[in-house]
């Protein structure tokens, strides 16, 4: 035996400590990182892998303490201790199998579906142990050793292959998130796992079970000059190193998600500012086109009256019709001003509630735009808190404005319904429709500010907004706002 081999054999206790430390460190790092919220598929498989690292590290330390006790006190582990060590080993391999299976699944883990293949592997292992017991009739200590070997063959090796395959398949996800460097880390993790689980686990204790009669720890020591436990520990350290580096992806993802959230908030703010500016332009245009012209006409008429009166001559007969016309202009201006004020915030909404305000607005919309418009109220609508009524009224206002501008509809229905736990609002027209998916998801064209505003108003109230539209088949907007318990019993 060469000096290097002799050194590692003499320090096998330190080898077990290093081996267990590598896995336990990885398991602890994964367990702590598992608390992070992440959209990465890899994050869903962290739990089983953390369990594997912690349990397998603990198993190697159990063997280390057995070695220490054997050196110091001549300890020979009783069968009960070996059975407990075996259970710890098998459970760790089960967690490794679960890791690979969870990571391979695209959807969120359904633990029943994960348990089926894992249970199949455990069943094959248990059946193999039973067959060995029936055929070879070993003693109980021998059976525990054979079960250990079978666990490595049936559970550890397939688990390593599945896990390595699953980690290799995750590279595309990290590339999609703009983090390809972490995908490369997973390649190293997969390589270390494959070497650990296949090469490291095929060399087991020598037993009467093939292929351990040939491929065993003694042969590994002769071939490579180091104990197989050291090789496993080296692969465990390599795996743990690159796995900890991969966990940095969660920090970067959090920063990217925060940046996207800030961008979304800025976009929403920009949208609000645009909406406010559009409303200012509308009010300014209406004041200029209607009320402004009426007031200008009144000013011109009064100037004419003033000129006539300033001459001191007799009042002509034409002055009285002119004064009447000025009175009509002023009455129209007052009506137009009231209309603008009502559009901004109808007094009915505060005084009589949402149903009365919607009824008034639907009638006004039908009168102005010559579109048949119906209000369908389901059940008895009770008064809601001001923020609910304001949001629902503004959504209706925005939806009907879109109908007037774009839909070319002949009929619109506004339906309001209050259930015990929610209030729903549906606005449906028979207009030209549009491609809802294209219009609402396009980043190149931001022309759907009204629809996006409707969505945001609903979301800010914790509700849902559904927009169903097809070219040539009209548009349906459905809003559902949840009602808090205190609102229901108000």
C-alpha cells in the first residue's frame, strides 16, 4: 500500500467527517434558501434536496462516530444501531429520488404524483431485500448489510441519474431568465451528482450479492489508491460548492423582480398621469367648445346692449329680443357647466348611491350618443362604501366612453349584481370588437389605456377583470370585486 493510500486509510475518520460536512452544509444552505419566494422551477425541488443533504450528512457522521468508538473502545455496532443507520440512509436516498422527480415536472409539484414513482422505487428495494432473505437466508446483521447495498443500487443510483438529468434540463429556464451562468453551475452539479451516485455508489461493501462480489470498496482502493468514501466526499464537496453558487440565482431573481415591479409601478403612474391629462383635455375642450362659446356670445351681446344704453337714446324695440337671447345663452351655459360637473362627479353617486348614478348615466349616454343602452340590476343593491361605488361608476364611465369612441355598437347592456361575498359589473356591447389578447399584451402599442385603467381599478380593489372581445363579435367586460365581511353586514 503506497503512502498516500495508507494516509487516507489511517485518517478514515476525518474522511467521514469531511464527507458528512459537505452534504450537511449543502442541505443547510438549501434549507435556508428554501424560504425565498421564487418563480424558478428549480426552487420547487429545493425541499427534497435539502432533506437529502441533511440526512445523508448525518448518516456519514453516524458512521464516523462508529469508527471513533471502534478505535477507542473496540465498539461493534449492535443490529439495532445498524438498522437505525440503514433507515437514515434509505430515507436520504428517497429524498434524492423525490428531488429529481419534482424537478423534472413542469407544473407545481403534486406530491401524490411524486410519491407514486418514489414509492415504486422503495417497493422494488423492499421486494429485493425480501427475495434475498428468502433465497440466501442470511443472518440479521448480514441482511442489514445486503439491504444497505441494495439501497445504493436501487435507490441511490437511479436517483442520481434522474437528479442529474433534471438539473441539466433546467439550463434553458435560467437562460430564459437572463441568468445563463447559473445554468452552467447546474451542469457542474449534475456532473458531480452523476459521479457520486453512479461511480461512487457502485463500489459498495463486499457481500455475496453480485456485483458487490467484484465491484466493492476494496477494489476501488486498489484501483484509485483512495477510499471510496473520500471520492464520494470530494464529489459531495464539488456538488455543494456549485449548488451554493446556484442559490445566488434567487438573489438576482429577487432584484430582477423588484426592478420589474418598479417598472410596472412607473408604468402605472405614467398611465395615471396620461389618464389625468386626457381628462383635463376633455374638460378643457368641452369648456372651450360649449360653455366658452356661450359665454363669448353673452359677452358680445352685453357689449351691444351697453353701447345702446350708453348713447342715451330711446331703447330700440330690437333690444328686448337680444336680451332674451342672452338669457337663453346664459341658461345654456349654466346647463353645460352642470353637465361637465356631473360628468366629473355626479351628485347622485354621493346622495342616492351607485344604482341611481348608473341609471342617470346610462340615460345620458343613450341621449348623447343615440345608442340603445340598458341597465339591468339583479336583486337589491344596497349602499356600498364610497371607494366601491366610485370604482364601479368610473369603470362603467370608461367602458361606455370606449363604446362611444370605438365600438360602433347599436346596443349596450350594463348589468349590476350584488352577491353575499362580491359585487359584479358586466358591460356588454354588440360592436365591432377587437383582438383583446393582442391589444392588452402588446408592448409596442399602448393605445388601450382605457382598458388597462379598468383592469387596474379592479385589481387595486382586490378584484378581477375579465375582458372578452373578438373582432366582429362585440366586447364583454366583467368586473368582480370581493366584499369584506364588514361591508356585507354594514
